[in-house]
């Protein structure tokens, strides 16, 4: 569905300064996938999306979207993708149903089909009562759902969403996601989205492409990324400090264990297959008559993955480096 | 949730339908999209229609008093009504960029750029909306002014409106190009628009005849395309059709259109960045 080779975008800011927003991205997305591009602000996510949706011409490299080249066949690409940008796709002085109708005829639906489809989408996105409302009178969550409806009017094989849930409260985010996943099932579409919400990428995407400084630094399922780049966090508390020291020596000998720390009665470490390992440790403690007070295994978050890949936390990074042409 | 009741994608789109796209069809879609909010909200339409009448009612008598007899052609209304139409077109078209600026900020323009609509239709369709309004305003102005002594020459008046439409689309395109150029500092739009608008207006002899002005103004006015449009409109509304004055007006309008479209389409192609 998407195939890019060395996709690159430089922005010439001034004679002396060029921002290398995207530096040679190779990305393949198969039909039916749900892929999230995750990265801090300024990582090049939006710039990449804008190249894939024909809004920006790449400086070098190539991209084929839905079977067509974004530079030489932009019209063909545009007909086959639905796009939900960072802003509101629906004009603010328009009525919801009118914008959907215009969008439909734009893609070649007949007037009757366009009206019918607009009605169907308003229904399925819980906007039926809002058809005749002006876009400015809709809430943030409703506007966002309307934007998704706009992107789906022509039933495109590929839906591209640029930070679809930014600015929404948790309830509206969850609601939007419910709709996006339902639409995906109903239409069998490929979904590519960007997000800087870690939990969102974690729970929704089947595949996460981590982007930093314009490059892909990791690309896998959330679970595989965690196993590969972070490992589980093991925290064991014993009743006596002596017992803790004894168990810490055991943990230190495990292959692949990192960040082993002992503070008083508390031992923590990172290790793959944490649940299996912790069972082992409980067994060891039992055999050595070491009393345990508490045992925890925490799956890593994507933030741990990002931290291990870049040395920075995704939550903190990126603020000093605003995205160019956002 | 009732996602299951949705029409399956195959039934929504068929390849042959998807591939069809033409400038006139696209322009019609953009124009209708622009007109719809106005039709839904007749108040804005009514205010828009009444505006030039108010101006005419307040400015016309003053002009009649101070220029009685000195207006070329004799009748003040015959001289002034075509100018008011040009002024209405000038104000309407030169400000359309601000609508685009707004839609660039909200995201609607970006969404439309990702649709297969031809880039030129995004310009022309939007600019045409002002021309539809202008047509309605013209009908109203003429209807109101005929009882006050305006002589109506239907053929000339219709051609005059067509000429204004050509000019208006060109100027509207320039306004959009300006909006695109200043999209990162939107206040610049009004600074530039006002800087050009008033000199162009005054140096066209639209509101006050330049014949009584100093020589340098008359010279400058000859370099102002709007002068030729205003002169041509006055000629057309007096029933002249095949004259040199009208011919120069057509040249000025066509040149505005050509430059406007060239600059505007170039801007529209780059507006995704």
C-alpha cells in the first residue's frame, strides 16, 4: 500500500540554515495494516505524512502510495487516499452534512450516492443529530469524528491520519478510536497514523514505526519492540536486607539482566521474560528461606523503548525543536 | 455504532467514476461549496446586497452636488453606477484571500488539496462565488437606479458584468496568491491588500473624475489596469459596445485574468508546504 525509498525532505530556512526534516525514510506498509508513526515533535512525522499525501514534494527519494508515485501521479494517489490532517478538514462556516456531500461529489460520487453515504457515515460516527449543525457549533470530539467521516466518504483503500487525537480529552480519544477501528473493520482499509501519545500507539497500532531526527530508528509490533529494546522491569522486596542482597547476587548472574540495583530490601532489574524469571526467583527465595514482602513485574512502555533507543524520554524530548512546516 | 449498515466500499466507488475529473466540474463543486453557507444564512446575503446601495445613496448625492455638469457624459448616475459595480467587484475580489487564509488556518484547505480537485478549480471556483454575489448586486442596483434616471442598455450591461467577472476572477486569484504567500503572517494580508486597493481605486477615476486632477495623476492612471476597466464599464453601461474604450477594458481584464491565474495556480500548487 505504501512503499518509500530514501524519502528525504530538507527545508531551506535561510541561506545558512537547512533543516533536514526527513532523512532517507524507507517504509513499507502492506494492505490491511494499522501502522503508527511514533516520535517526538520535530521528528519528521508530519513532514513524512505530507509527502505521502502529495502535499509536499520530497527533496529526494521516492514514494508509491496505493500503487502510484506521489510526485509523478499525484492525482491517482489523491483519489485513493482519505486524509485527516492536524487541523479541521471541515470548513468552519459549513454545515456538517454539506461538507460531507461536497467531499463525496468531489470524488465523483453521484449527488444521490453522496447524500446517502453522508447520512450513513454521520450515523455510524454518532453524528446523526448534527447533520445540519455548523462545524463551529460542534465540540472538538464531534469535529474530529466529522473529519474522519470526510476522509472515508469515498471509501479509500488507505486512510492517513495526522495526530488524529491531539487535543482531545481521554474520553473523546477513546471514542474516536472506537470509531476508527470499527470503520477499519467495516471497510477493510489500511490505516497509517502519526501520534505522540505513547499509550495510543501501544494499544491501537499493530505496528509502530519509531521516528527520531527524521530517521526510522525502530519498526515492529509494540510487544516485539519492548522485548527487543527494553525488557520487563522486575521489582522484588524482601523482609530482611540480607535476603535482598542474597537474591540480588542471583539476579546479577542472569544473562541479559540490566540495571540491577539493590536498595535496602528492594531489588530491581530489567530482563526479558520477566514473568518466567520472577517465578524462578520466588522459587530460589523459597529454597533459601528468604522471606518475600512484594513481587512486581512491569511490562515496559514504549517510552522505555524510546529511552533505550535514544537516551531521551519521549515525554520530554522535542519541545526545543518545533516541527518545520507543521 | 451501526458500522455494519454501511455500503460496502466496492459499491461506493467504481474505477471509471473515480477517474473522471474536469476543470468545469471541479470548479462547479468548489463554487457550490462556497455558495452554500451564504444560501444557508440569508442575512449575510441581504447585507451584502444592500451595501453598494447604501454607498450609492450616500455618495451619489454628494457627487451630484459637487460635480453637477462637470461629469463626462452629463448624467451623474450614468457615470457613477458602473463605477460602483467595479468598486463592489474590486472590494469583493481583493478580499477573498482572507477566506482562504481562514481555511488554511483551520485545515479545510489542506484537506481539499489532498482531494483530486484540480488546483486551478480551487482558485476559480472560489473567485466565482464573488461574481455570483456581484451579479445579484448588479441586478439590484440597476433595478433601484432605473427610477432615478439610469438608462439601461441590457446588452451593454450584460457584457459589462461579463467583463467584470473576468477581471474579478483574475483579481481574486491574485488575492488568493497573496493569502498563500503570507499564510505564516496572516496580518500581512490586510496590510498589502489595503496598500494596493486605495491607490488603484483613486487612480482609476472611479469615484472622482481624474480629468480635473493634476497631470501626474492622469499619467499614473494610464498605468492602472483598473482605469481601463472603469472606462469600459461606463461605455458599456451607456450602450457602447464596439469601441476602443471597451476594447482596452477587455485587454485589461484579460491581462488581469492571465496574470492572476498564472500567479495563483503557482501559489496553489505550493500551498501544501
